[in-house]
């Protein structure tokens, strides 16, 4: 390959990262993004990703800019000739040519037999956990990366965001040696129950009737329930709220931006969701959660193993994660199992799980 002049004339060299996917994908890539920030502190760091994820990718991932991008269309030509390009998007045929078209001095990517420029790169491992996969790519490319760096900060939450909520709330931070949480706690501790029923495909959507039964059981325990989702998922959220006898304020689908959603999950006492972005948000914030897996096992997309704060339910069956109809394995998870899992979750204000000892390869089956 021709060695280009990196970066803008007279400016710092540029690092371009491709991760043009959704919220869960952004959260699982945070450890790798943080490693790149550490490795290239003097570079202009640009990630090609959906623009609405900018608060997360810049404030938590350490990127300088977000180039609005979705899917596998051509990248912004203004990113031409970066010093380093990193493929955190996929295994090669669709994503690597997009980065190679920018003419980077160096490409960090998994090896693919059809792309000569990557033949010396690390090998793709089917079934590897998503967090570990991208950290291993970097480690085997000479860049230290720790898959445990998943946590994000909890934002302050204005009272207007909460029905009957406090004037100002911030999830308190644990201080070692203090014996407890420091800072104000929500007067309705242990917090609301967030139910997030949506997912990108029908295969990963547990039936609304079952979510409504879980919501109703939480209400009977004296907990307030909030149903979240996108604007397109608002009818689904409204159906669940109606079935569970919740009032209209319980439906938050379609009226929260990313920062508000982060604040909502941060303030929650527990989260119930399918295998989707909000599940990863609960992991990142340390909010106790029950996550329902169907066609894809938690060993590939689930919370860190061994954490008492997060319960991953899976019937042990694989399926097509992109199918329109709900997966048979997901259907095998019962309402009773979800309620039992909720009963095992710790107090949301308890001390967070200790950071596990690092292991080569990160997450394991």
C-alpha cells in the first residue's frame, strides 16, 4: 500500500474507527475504544457511528469526533488518508473495504482470505464474546486492551424527568473504606423497575403479555414500573402498560434521548429486558438486571459472567437472531423464571461487584 500523509495538513494524525451499529454495539466496544484512546493520545480520534451515540462515544469512549454513519455505505471522504484505521464493525468483507478506501497508513482488522491487506491480522473466532473479541483484536495488534473496562458514569437527573421524582438525583458513588454509598439517594429507593420489551428483530422479542405479567407482579410488590423503547416501539410499550394496569406516565418509549435513557436506567432499581442495548446499559451502569436470551447465548452477548447484579436467562437453544418470529428458545423462558430471577437480584444500593481477575481471552463460556 502507498504510505499517505496522515491527518489534516498541519494537524495531528488521524485515527478512524468503524463501529456503525447500535447502542448495545457501542457499549460492548467501549473497552476497545478506551484502549485506542490510551494508545493514540495525540491523534484526532474519529469514530464512524450513528450521531445520536456521540455523548457515549465521546464522553465515555474518549473519541474526539463522531462521523455520522450507519451500515456499510462509503465513509466520509473527508476522513481520507488516516494514520490508523480500525475495524470494530465486523469480520471483513463488508467493512474492511470501506476503511481501505480511505487509504490508511495502517489497518487494524481481523484477517479475511479475500482481503490481502489483512492476511497477517488476528483470526476471527466464532462464538467469542463481543467485548473480548475487539479487545483481543487490539491486544494481538500490539495495543493493550482490558475487557473489564465496561462501566460508565451515572449522570445527574433533573427532577422534571421523573414522575413524583426528586428535585435532583445522582446515583451515589461507592467509596472504598467508607462503609457505604456517598451522596443523596432517591427517596423511593430501591428505585423503579425498567421494562424494555423491544429488540431489533422479532426473534428477540419476548411476548408483550408476558412482560405485562412481570410488570404487574412488580407493581404488587410496591414498585413503580416504567416501560421504555423507541418511538416505533411506543405502541408495544402502551400495550404492556395497559395490560399491567399502569398509568400513562409509565410509558417512556419514544420520549427519551440517549442521555435521558442513561439517566433513567442509572436511577432504576432493576431492569428487565431482552438481548438489546438497554441490557448492556444496565451492565455498564451497575443497575441490577434480568436479561432474556433467545437465539444467541449470553456467552456471546451477555453481562460479565459471575456477577450477582445481572442474571442472564437462556434455554440453551440457538436460532436465527434476525428472524421475524419470536425464537423458540426465548419462548421457553417463563414468567415464573423471570420473577424468580428478579427475587435474586441484590439491593441496587449495595456495593458493586469486585472487578474480576483478568483472564486471557476475557469472557468464557
